[in-house]
C-alpha cells in the first residue's frame, strides 16, 4: 500500500461504505462489507479499523467550524509539514468543485478522514476535542479561510467578519477562543496569521506561514462575490469522514492500526505517543524530548532529513532510534519493524527505567547532533580524521556502522583514543570495499563488536587496541580484514560503482596534497566526478591494436578497474568524453591539478600495461593510508 492513507483507500474501494454509516443500526453490514472487500481481506488489523469507524459519519466542513467546538492538537503530534505540492492539490480540487457548482453539475470532493477524541472539559462553555489524525488538512483549511478573509475587498460588508467567525468564537465574557489550538512550534506562527498577518516576514521559512502566503497569492485577484462562492463550496461541497473516539478509547491502538495499514506516521511519533501516555512521564517531555527533537523548526528539519542506507531511505531520528535500541539490547533490530521492537523492549519495564531510557536517548541524541554531516563533509583535508571517516561512511552508504560509532562516542572519553578507533574502522571498511567483500552482514558484525567491547568495558576503559584486536580475530570472508595481497589484486580486478570508486579516490587525492609545501590542503568532493582515462567507448578514437574478440572483452573489463579511473572537475568531464589519448592528455595538462592524474600524462600510450602500473601505485597509496 505504500504510504497512502488506508482509510482513504477503503473509501475508494467503494463509496457505498461511506453511506452505510448514515445508519448506525447497520453495524453488521459494515463489518460484512469490509470483510468482503478484496483490499482488506488479508489485513489482520481489520477489526480495529472497523470498530473505530462505527462512530464515523460523513460530514460537511461547515460542521467543524460552528458553535464552541475546538480542535486541540496533542503535544505528541508532528508539526505542520504540508508543502506546496499539497496546497496545489487542495486548491485544484476546490476550484474544480466551484466550477462544477457554477455549471450546475452535482458533485462533491471527499477530502479525507479526521479522527478526534472527546476530552473532559472543565468549562461547560468549551467543547474541546483532541485532533488525533487530520491536523494537516484542518490546519490547511483554517489557514485558507484566514487568507480568504484577509483578501476580501469590502464589496460584501459582512464577508470578512463572517469568515473569521468560523475561525474563532467569543464566550459570554468576550474572550476569544480559536477553533484550532496549536501547540509547540506552530503555535506562535498560527497566532501571527490569526492576529497580526501584517507582521509576517517574506523570509520566514515556517510551513504554516508559507501556506498562508501561497493562498494569499492565489486569492488576491478574485472578487468578493467569488470569495463568497468559494467559501460556500468549501463548507458544503467538500465532505469529510469524521471519527469520534470516546474519552476512554485508546488512541494508541488507532495510531498503531493506521500505521500498520500504510500511513506514514513516523517511528518517533509512534514512540513518543507510546511513552508519554504514561502521565508520570509527561513531566519529562519538554526537557528530554521536545528540547532535543522539537524545540524549533531547525531541529525538526534536521531530524526529518533523510539519509540513504543502500536503497533504503531513513530519516535521522529513525536512524538514531535504531542505534539506541541496538546499544540498549545488544541485539539485531529490524529497521522495518522498529516501533514493534521498541514496544517489546519497553513493555515490561518500570516507569523509573523508562525515565532512564529517556535520559540515555537524550544523551545519545546530543552526540548524534555533534557528528559531522552533509555540508560539513564536502570540503575536508586529509588530517580531518573524524570528518574523513564520516565522509567515507556517508558516500559508501554504510549506516549500519552507526550504532557502533555512537557506542564508541558514548564510552570513550579520550579524544585521541576515539580518533584512533575511527581510523581503524575507516581502514577496515575501505579495504573491504576495495576488495568488494560483502557488506550484507555488517549489521550483525557491528553488533558483535559492540558486545565484545561491552565485556571489556565492564572491566576497564575501552582502548583502540582492543577494537583492533577484535577485528583481527575475525577470520571468515564475511567479516575479516583483507590481506595486502588481496588489496593489490583488487586494484587490478575489482569493478566498483562510480560512487564507491569516487569515495576511495577522493581520500587518495587528499593524501597526495597533504604536504607542508602544498598551497591548499582541502578539496571539495562536490567539484569532482569519476573519469575513465581510457573511455568506455574506446573504439571511437583509440587504436584497437588488432585485438581479437577475447582481448577486446578483457580491455572492456580492464578499463572499469581502479587503475583506469581518476577524478576530474565535473565541467571537465563533459569536455573530455571519448577523446583520443593525445587530445585527452593536452586537456588534462591544461586543466587538471590532481597528482593521481597529472603524474601519468607523460605516457606515450595508455593501454592495459599502463593501467596495471597505475593500479600498483594506487594500491601502494591505499595501503599507506589504510594500514591496519
């Protein structure tokens, strides 16, 4: 199902199910219909969804913006994250319904599902419900209505006041109550839109502010009569399915169910809700969770930034939580089942132990924040040893090493000893990559190392020599250190991807300029790309030396190996293409500055023999860098 909302999927299977809810007495028909649906036939979470939906009704949006009804966004909910892609879809659907109405076409556009939970209200004049699911669309609609009001021209005298009366109401004491009660990050920006929109700065990066600005631009050319039409269509022709949970219902079960059926609720949101449903833990929320993960938009953006793990994409907070659980349990953790694994781990521990867990998570998150990432890893020197390590892991996409990395950060106080550990791990990973040793078992391997180090830690401080001893004790192909002979052979025969080869060659290039005589000791990895000195399409401009078919095949293999690869600027790459060796030499002499390229430009010919010689020199350099 991917990331699509399972409830939307249900309604798209057959819209009859929406209308069944108009008669609550037909409860059995609901169950029978859902059971017969091909879409839900094999879903083990079926009864949970069906049970929740018994209190569901199809409603007009008008019903959500009247009386003293207020929607409170629980503190564990994510911030507003909709972007222009979402606003465009909302706008197009709304205008489509306006045009249908004006043309006399019977139509309505179903906008989704809202799940709310009744709260115990201390004041009888209030009717506050918790917005469990649907805050993104209801926030968007509320911001849209405010933009609709703020762009009115005054041609319809009561239009602006009429729209704003949907967004808030006043009690008998003339106190204003907003229809939506935002919390944390979105609260000040939402308040600014509602109260002082003239103070909004064009440079503001808040998603909620940007949504307001987007709709202002869309609406500014309309007449007030058109705005009135848009308002009426929105309130009466854009239905929604409303599910109201009783105050005793467990919203965690609903969260789990929706997530299991395909909605992209993040692991962090689910874990946060699971932890802080314990009232004794709520006091820890601001200090141990919000302060590190949700204090401002910059933090939220960082933790939601996606990192690659091979073909799998994981955001920073998910990767942190993965590392945390491995460090806690010293066991293999399935990333795709991370929340389930956390529930099993936290299920039977005491409140005191959960508090300790939050403290440890906070400590680990602070370490994670300090690790060099992204832009910090673009331009480095050879002696930036920590950054060099992370640059290589980032570009080789080896995130399974992160639990071990965080474990070392957390348990080694001596900075120099920590650096030595990272140099050992860099050598281990780089040499294995050059030799194309498998990475499939890295998750198990690094957990095994953590276990071994943990035994040492119980007796004495961890030292880099202990880590090296553990690595040298491995003797199986899946986890051992390659021999020097294997590395030398790999430079002659291994075929790496351009990204892998580029990462290895970049470190070698840094080593080449690591001299007291060099006028620059840093290189920007973004400036370079991998170039084949003898091009893949060598037949176009290179002599075939009367090669037979077998020799041609061997040449095609040889030109993919490390000895034939170098780094050049990206602009130069497009210029060289399939040039002959004579023309390529002239171009490289003029524009290339890297020693790994320029030191070979005196060769009269470039062929299998010279590729072999260069591979030998590169392997010597690699073994010098990554000695272990």
